[in-house]
């Protein structure tokens, strides 16, 4: 193989959204796209994105496309490689949802009989064939919030409880030694102290089983609770943004693949959720939050004053009894 899932995923960023959030009081963004992998020159590969869809409100961004390429197979016969890409992203101020799926049938990648998808400048070539296909979805939210703290205690930082759930999966029916299928999700945080910090991620990829000398595939279920990194609070206000990404791709060895069907998906349709916000003082002690209201108008769920632990409640009940008994007990004679 000439490319891997991990190297190609490094090409995906949302720096543009981060700049947008820094310039606005609040912002939503959802993007979906289809990418093609092409060898641009000897030893160099790049994902080419012909087009994508973006929304900047709670309207879903949806990308669904089916297409094909006229190709020559390894026997020199004319045939067709077909693909189907499905992606969906939705952003609001308490939840982000993303889904990405890519399916490829009868792949014949760039080799001696087929031209690469793009030239050395990344410009698509007429009649060119990709050696990889990827579906991508991302959703982001950004807000500036005002903290209402209990008893007027000054907050120094803010953290969110986040909930993440969904599925990742790969499947293939064909030449498993000339293909790599993989899917990934990732959660990033942006604020003045954590610019692009990765909070959590997971992936599913076809993998080699040495006991059978075959590649395995399947589905992975995601159900996780994650804490955000501390968000600085200045004069009772904090600004932050969270980004959820889903990516699914299939890649093929440049000149050996010859047919079959391949699929990868990342479905996080009901996550990322902002479960609850917590405030902390300069010493790192949690303090109660009465309210957390964003410039977007959103009232976020908050953690109130922490209740005493059970052992504290026990002491509060037992100590008065012990004190009363000690006052009644006669003094020992000398």
C-alpha cells in the first residue's frame, strides 16, 4: 500500500471555522464533502476535493453523490468503477451530529492502463481515476457565555461534561491485500488556552489477523463521557468552540486492485452533547453555577453548588450527639 488511513486523516483541519469563531460572538458551522486521492508525482499523494457543502446555522449540511469512472481492468477490458458518498452534519448550541459513509464497487485504480485523478498541480485530469475515496462531515459550535456563580464567588475556569455515542465500521468483499478501509471520529476544542486541542477520538480499520492470514472487518460501538479542557473565565465571561468530525475512506494499491466492493462509515448521528457545565475557582475547587447564558441566547445546563458527600452528612448528624453526651458525662475524680 502507498497510503494509510492515519496519514491521510492528518490532512483534515477546520482552521477556517476557528478563525470565524474568534471574530463572531457566536457561530455554527456544518460541512460535508467528498474527497478523491490522487498521486500527484513520484511518492506524493493528495486528497482532492472537487466541491463541498457548508451551512452556518442549524440547517443540516448534506452531501450525497453517486458516480463512476470509465476504467480499464487488469485484463485490458473496459469496465466501470462506481462509488456512493453519503455525509450529513448538523450543528446547534447543545449538540453536534455527523455521519459519513463511502462505498466503492469494482475499483480499478491509477496504473499503467488508467490515468491518475489529478495532475501535479492538483487539477483533475479528464478520464483520470482516483486511488482512494473519502466521505467527510464536520460540525462546530462557538459561543461566548456569561457565568452566574453562587454567592458571588469568582470563577477562573469553566469545563463541560460531553457525551459521545455512535458507530464506526468497515466492510469489504474483494482483494483484501490491496485495499485499506477505515473510519474515524474526533472531537476538538478551541479557546484562548486550547487552540485545536483534541479531546477524544477513535477509529476502526481493516486489520491483518496473523492466525488466519486474512484481514478482519466489523463495527465498533462508541459510548463515552469526556471532559473538556479548562476554559479561561475573564470578568465573568468565557468563549469556546467545539468541533466534531467524522471521516470514512477506502484506499487501494495503485496498480494491483481489480474489482470487489468496499465500504467504511462513521455514524455519530446523536452526538456530541454538551451535558453540563462546571465552574472552578483559581485553586481548582468547584464552585456552584446558577446560570450560564450564551450570546447565542442558549441557556446551558449547569452544575449547582456541590452537595456534601455522604461521610460529611454523617459527621454533621453524629457530632452534635457526641457533643451533648460529653457535656452530660461527669468529670472523673482525681
